[in-house]
C-alpha cells in the first residue's frame, strides 16, 4: 500500500499549479509545507517544516499561532528553540555519511545536504517515516539562468526575509551552471522502493522522474477544477 505525501517547496514552478487551481485539487492529501508555503494555502498543512534559524527568528509569532491550530512543526535541532515544546526537533547533518534513509530516525540524524535546504530535510524525513510515494512541488533548485530573478512562487506576494528569494546566484554559478551541491539529491536514488515524483518539467533537479501538473492531478485523483 502506498503511503503518499506532497512536499510543497517554494520554487517558481508552482505558479503553473496555481493557475490550475492547485490548492483545491490537492485538498485532503497529506501535505507538508516547507518554510513559507503554508502562508499561501487556504487551509492548514499536515506539517510545517523549516531548518533555517533566520526563518524561525523572523516568523516566531506566526509559527506559534500555527502550532496553536494543531499543525505539527518539525525542524532541525537548535539551541534557540530547544525549550519550545511545539517544535519537534531532529538532530541533523550536512555530511553525506549521515544519510541513513529509512533508518534515519533510528540512527538519530537527518541528512539535509551540503546547502542545508529545507526541501532536502523534508524529503529525508518523509523517507525516514516510511513514505514510499513522494510528490515534490516547487523543488526547482533555482531557475534556468541568473537573468531570471523570479525564483519563488510567493515572491512579491509575501513579505519574506530569505537569502534565496530573488537571488538565482544562490543556486547558479556566474556561467549559469548549477552549483555542484545539486548532486547531493542523487543520494535518494538509493531508495529503490520509494517513488519520488518531481512535479516540474523545468526543475534543475534531474534525479527524479519529472511530471506535469496535469499528470500529477490525475495520479492523486484531485478534484476537477471546473
């Protein structure tokens, strides 16, 4: 039996989904929000995930309110919020040797890539918890070129403080080649019985099968947008 989850990142490719009534069509699915995604959703996600201490500092009140509404919040362990019970903390590492796949919780460490990305952390956590079908939304790893400044779908919609929003150079070198850290995503290919779908044909992450939003909606049986 499939145990499925939808991980909502922040990449600009989600705009295509929004044009096709994304939130209505995935309503009722297991949805995890990465960073700011929940702030754009018309309903609550099943989980909120973050790893960056700056995100926590800039959104403490909003996260507190989200927790009060019953949404579990998962993050990497940090002294700044070690006393906050509403945050479920996970010891984490950027070292490749710390990738343990399905045994990550047993081993007590979540690998989240050399760049320390929340989307990487969320995918590692999903695999550790036994999800065997994962749909990645907004997992773009930047944009095609440094000239394209619209990097996140909520850009100009939310007033966010982020090192990556509007800065394609976070993921791309000056010659538009991808940073070598993109290869970290290949670690998930070890999971032969986990199917990972990248719902974006333009994503810079080429290790997972890419599908269109229409294919995605058909696969999950999402509500018709008529």
